[in-house]
């Protein structure tokens, strides 16, 4: 077996790498759609904020294992995000995962980074311990955060949504909503950048070691450009504080245009000073209505919430979201540079 990096611009090599990511996911969550090839390929080409290195384990000409390193470029310069670590189901328990991880650590250290962070999808959480959990523990990772996955089946229960909206309206005087799709309106983009920065400091982080992120309008536009390059669309709602004219909260749901049946709840945030007005629920209800108009074929929206994020979990439960496993976040400090 040999390990080699995969160029995301080499379609054939990338397709081989992707086939293992997909086979592994189908083994663990059969029949469920995961990231599409084009989403992972476009992201893998990198952006101003992050560069990626994809590694393939190849045996007898076939890809049998995959891993992706993500290197943040603007902040969190100690960090490497390990994602898509996957071994073809028929080749597991033969040391391929261990070999890939050793290569990931070598590349991370060579890039001057000393902190690894890995995500692990655990469909059976909390009842069934995932093999990846045993693997991660065996290799010196510690669980730094549990993000419970919740799914909302669409169309949402109309009565439930209408009732929730009526309840919200009692608290939201002084605020108005704006909606948009695929591109934040120019007059809101500076506020959107402020909210993105707040996302990095205000969302619960568990034991993850993350620095505050610096955002401006250009970074917002770069991120939008990446989403479009990934062939994604999204709907968004912003909460406007009418006295100041500032956007003080937002929520976004994205979906891949080639397979829009499943959408993903992206970020939601309300600035601290404006919490307690039910803006989170109000924005989410409005965005579900917008999603139903724009993409009626979307029948599932998946969201992940830190298990200690009580306010967000309460909102999602009130919408009718049901728990479905967890995404756990693991960290490992690397060797000598500690
Ligand atoms: C996790 C994963 C990458 C491991 O790959 P692998 O090639 O099977 O791993 P290895 O053979 O190198 O296993 C190393 C050790 O991990 C532990 N381990 C791995 N799979 C295990 C399982 N199914 N049950 C119990 N322990 C397991 C064992 O301690 C194993 O050592 P051993 O075989 O000497 O007992 C693979 O199961 C996979 O692709 N899972 C789906 C995606 C995933 O969970 N990725 C991990 C993200 S952190």
C-alpha cells in the first residue's frame, strides 16, 4: 500500500478518493445522501481562508482509504482540521486508518501545525459506541465537543409553525425581517461580517481551542463564491433592529442544487444585546417558509447543535426537529511542538 496526495483538479484521481469517502458513508448511514463529489472537490481547491491536502491510500491500483487536511490561513494557525478520514469497509481493521493518520500528522507537523481536530459522525450516538470513537481514543484524541444532529422533515407541521410564529410576534416589536438567497444584500454585508465574527466567539465551543475570526465584507463574498462554486444554493433571513437599522441576527439553510432533497441548517446567531426577543425562532420560521417557496423538493433539513447549546436546541425542538446521532469533535496535540 502507498499513500499519495490527490490533486483536486485531477478529476480521475479525485473521483477515486471520493469513492472511498462515499462507500464509507454508505456503510455507516445506508441510503443517506452525503456531500456530493462537486462539493468536496470545489472546497478542496481552497480559498483565501483555508487550504486543503487530500491523501489517498492506494493498494494494487485501487483507492482503499482517504483523508483530508484543512489548514486555516487567516487565524487558528496551529490547527489542522482532519475530515473525511475513511477506509473502504471491506478493508477495515488492517491498519490503513492508522497509516493514513500517521501521514496526516506528518503533513500537519511539516506545515508547522501542532493541533489536530477531527469530526466523527456517530449514527448510533449515544447508545452505540462508534468504531471511529475507539480508533480516535486509541490514537490519543480526546473528545472536545458533542454536537447532536437533529433532522427536520419537510413540509413542516403547518399548525406547529403557525403557532410558533404567533408566539414569536408577541416579543419581536422593534424588529423586522429581511430575506435573501445566494448573495447577502449589499447594504447588509458589513453587518453580516460582524455576525460571522460573532459566530466564532459566541457559539459554544466545548473544549475546542479556537481563535476569534476576523471577518469583513470581502470574506463574506469569498465564502459566498465558494458556496456557488460548490453548486450550492441557500436561503437566508436577517433580523433588523429598526431603531438602529442594523442587522443583529441571521439564519441560513443551504442545499446542493444537484440533490436539493436534503438541506443543511448553516449558522444562526442573534447578537447578545438582542437576545430574549424570540428572534432565533422567528427567523427560522420565516426561513422555512422561504425554503418551501424556493425549493419545495427539500424534504429534510439537518442541523447540528452543541449539546450544551440550550437556546438553539429549544428552538429546533419547537420546530419539530428529531435527534439522529451526533457529530463529535476530537482534538489531539501533536508531538514535539506542544
Ligand atoms: C475509523 C476508521 C478510519 C478506522 O480505519 P481502519 O483502517 O479500520 O483502522 P485500523 O485498522 O488502523 O485500526 C486501528 C485501531 O483502531 C481501533 N478500531 C478500529 N476499528 C475498530 C472497530 N470496528 N472496533 C473496535 N476497534 C476498532 C482498534 O483499536 C484498532 O487496532 P486493532 O485492529 O489492532 O485492534 C474506519 O473504521 C472508518 O473508515 N470509519 C468510518 C469513518 C470514520 O469514523 N472516520 C474516523 C474519523 S476520526
